C-alpha cells in the first residue's frame, strides 16, 4: 500500500548537503536507536506510532492476509525497510503486500528487498 510522504514533517528536519550511499545508510541504520527512511541520499528520522495507528495497521494487515493468503501472497508490517526505487528510496511502509516471489531479506537483517510490489 503506497504511503504519501508527509512533506510538512520532512520540511521540518534539518537539511544536510551530504548525500549518503545505500551502504552508509544501512550501516548507520543498523547501529541507530532511531529508524530513518532513505530518499535520494538523504535520511529522515521517523517517529514511533500511536496506539490507534498500530490498531489500524493490524486491521489492514488482517484484512489483506485473509483476502490474499490463498493466492500465495504475504503481508509484512512497518518494521521492514523496503527498497522501492532500486537504492533511491527505502521507506518503512506501514503495510506491505506482495504476491511475487522476487523478494529477499537483507543478510543478517529483517529488512525486505522487493523488486516488484
């Protein structure tokens, strides 16, 4: 399920002229206590969810799982980073539904690489 970026929230974060590589981002993210989304070399800290937000995610996940399991689809929740634009955009979507076999987990991580979603 695509998620719109909250431009207002991103605009409030300090801008740096430094552009991170994917490898630098993954290394930093592995050690960081705060999750970040990666977009075009920039990092954006993301906040934790509220109780209502988590209930909504659970409800959406349950509905998607129930309606697509017979088709061999899988549903993942917000704790998995997704490589959406081939190393250019790596968000933590609230819910990911995939019916493709072309997914792999990053080595020694719980993060998802998806060629097609």
